[in-house]
C-alpha cells in the first residue's frame, strides 16, 4: 500500500467529487464506498478557508480485496488521520477506482471540524508523516 496526499484543496467541491465519480456519478470503474457526494460538495463550498479540502488515495496492489478488508483499512486510516476525533466531527468521501490494474481507495475530506466550525487540517506533513507511514507499514504487514 502507498498513501498519497494531493496538493489540491482550493476551488469548488464539485471538482474533486466529479473527478472521483464522474459527472452524474457515471465514471467507469469508480464506486462510491462511503459518504454523500452532494453533502461533501456543499460542505466544501460553504468554507471560507484558503485550503477547503484534503484529498488523496490509498493505492493497494491487491485487486480482489474483500469488502470487509477494504472497510477495515478505511476505518484504520480514519483512526490514524483523525486521532482523538469522533466520526461526527468530520466528513469524508471514499471512492474506489479499479482502472489502473490496482485498487485505489480515494478520499476527499472537507477541512472543517463539525462541532466548532473551525479549520481542520487532517494531514500536515511535518507533524503527521511518521504516523501515516506507520499506518501504511502496519497495513502492508497485516494484508501481506
């Protein structure tokens, strides 16, 4: 597994969501796994922050991974990313792509903490790199 964070994060919420799902959610080899695309778009569009969202993907060499294993990986990623936060404090959209001969679990996170309305930065490289690398290493060992 490789964890990749994109540098994108400005502009309307429609951009990253349509990239992942296609217009009218009809992109070939894309499957919505979690989250509500319309509410993610609305949430991103409502933000006044300079960087409105964080996006990236988990690239996995396993194509035939079970739904149970994918869900566990997404759960573990959220725990590693949102340490100390409850699921009602953030939003995340998960979209699966299978068009590059591997499994990609793509994510889009509006950069806001729900209870306070304050900016949330789910990944800051200098502070979070080691924790996310450890998440990746554990997943690679766990799923061989």
